[in-house]
């Protein structure tokens, strides 16, 4: 995937409960495709750090870290 293909939106998957029980195809991954909009500059910066094939993984991990940080903050 090239930055020009992405333009200003990317698709990535977040954890969720699987809602399909038809038993066909591959097993559910516990992910849901979600669209987010990031600036082209932000995407380029991420790709410079992790490459364009690791973009979704980087975003998932960043979201998880931020959620844990906020949840810990709420406990105080």
C-alpha cells in the first residue's frame, strides 16, 4: 500500500466480539474493519518508523496503549 493509495483515510481493524456464526470461511479474528482519517503527514511519519506494511499494527498498538493509560488515570 502506498501513501498515494491511502490519501487521507486508512482502514484498520480493532478488536471486537465476532458476530458471525455461520461456520463458513476462515475463523473469526475478533477484529472489525474501521475507517479513520489521518493527515498525509501523519501517515508518512508512521510509515517512516514502521514501514507501510505495519501501519495498522502500529495504530492498533498505539490505541491500546492510550486506552490503558486513560483507564489507569481514571483509577486515581
